C-alpha cells in the first residue's frame, strides 16, 4: 500500500495544482460546446449556457455591464460553474445511509 501511495503522489500533486484544474475545466467546456446539441453533452452545455446567461443578466441588473465586461463575466462564470460541478462530483459518490439490496 505504501508503494502505491509513493507512486501515485506525483500524479496527485499535479492533479491538485490549480492551473491543471483550470485547464481541465476549460477542456470540459470546449468538449461540451463541441457536442451535438441533441446529444446529452449538448443538452448539458445548453443548461450551463442558460445558467451563465441568467447570472450575467443578474449582474447586469445590479451594475452596468458593457460588452468587454460581459464577455469576461460569461467566461468566468462558465469556468466557475464547471469547476464547482467538478468539486461537487465526489460528494455525489459518497455512500448513502441505506443502500438498496
């Protein structure tokens, strides 16, 4: 077991690096956007795009948003939502209190 931990340590270090996580989030966004709009990934991207658009509109209602700011907000919120979804994914794999037989 100690040998496996020793071998996996460099991989864990790279995966936990924030720049790597940002790269993965951007890659997920690009892959979702490239998917056909009728596929599951295309529908996931449509929901993500709707969520980001609603958030940017909420910001626009709060303060003045011009085109440059809107594009940065869109990019930032999209990356943030994908990153948050990646953080929440391990939580969904936790065992439930009562597992069905």
